[in-house]
């Protein structure tokens, strides 16, 4: 019972940091493999300009069979001079548990991959 208040407090503390993050423009590839009770997920994609930082995968939900993630990054601050071109980004996440598939959402597309054992 004590776990849930701690979890809620942690999520509330993390919310301001996540509020500035936006979905990356697109996801190009996704790999997921399971080993020793953890799933290693790697996503590669692109953002619409330079200046994006901290690409990462954010857990949205999981039901034991599939896990849904968002591919996020911090957008450049307003007024920053950046290149206007597609820039590649990569993010990796290790998730404890088991699942058969991983679904990752970006701004323009989404990809689902089976978890390789």
C-alpha cells in the first residue's frame, strides 16, 4: 500500500520535466530483446531540426503482453538558431519484466516490434 503514494509523488515531481519534452518527428527503426528478466529497447528516428536534446523513451503503459512507449526529446528553446534539416536521434531503454511486443509512438508515425528472446 505504501508503494502507490510514493509512485504518485514521483510522477508528480517528474511531470514538469516531461512537460517540455515533445515527440520526435519520426521513428525509423525499433529493436527489442529480452534477457535475464529485462527488455532492452532501442529506437532510431529523426527530429525536424538541430537543437533537440535528451532523446529518450517514455513508458506510457504495459499490460504484461505489450508495452507502449513514446519517443521523446527536449525541443530547442525559442529563438535558438538551429539547422533546418532532419537530424538523427537514438534512444535506449531497459525495462524490467516480460512482454511479447513493444509499440513506440513518434509525432508522424509509430512502429510495433516483437520482443526477441
